[in-house]
C-alpha cells in the first residue's frame, strides 16, 4: 500500500461550512416546496440544500404551527428577546442602586 495518500493529504477537501438560515428564508423555502410549480430536487439544488434540510424545515414549521394553534384564545404569551431582557434587568438594577443612594442621603441628618 502507498502511505503517501492518507486522508490528511493535499487532495482532502475542507469540510463544508454550515449555513445559517433565517426564519424568513426557511419560510420561503417551505412555501416554495409546497407549491407544485417546480420539482423539489431543483429547488434544493438551487438553494444549496439537501432533502434532510427540507425535512428539518418542514418539522420546524409543523412544531411552530402546532404551538401557535394550541394557544388558548385571549391569552398571549409575550416573549422578549434575551438582549432586551438583559438590558431591562441592568436598567432596573441601576435605578435600584440610585434609589438606595438617594434614600441613604435623605436618612443622614
């Protein structure tokens, strides 16, 4: 056997980078895949995805739809982004510190 052609050799291709898809892009791919205008294989090739990617997107759409449809009428669960939550928490802590400082100043005769 020739040991000069190992898997670490110069002909090894780098691993493909995983692409991040926004929610809007996933929704677009899902909606296009639901139409019968073009073959799904053609859509996936054009977008640079595989059938497993489409299966994952379809599962996410189903889970999201079921979660949204199972919500009780009249009850809205507002979700805040973690960055906004952290900013509000920090602002509250600053105000509590300022209030404590003012109370300490007023308490000193």
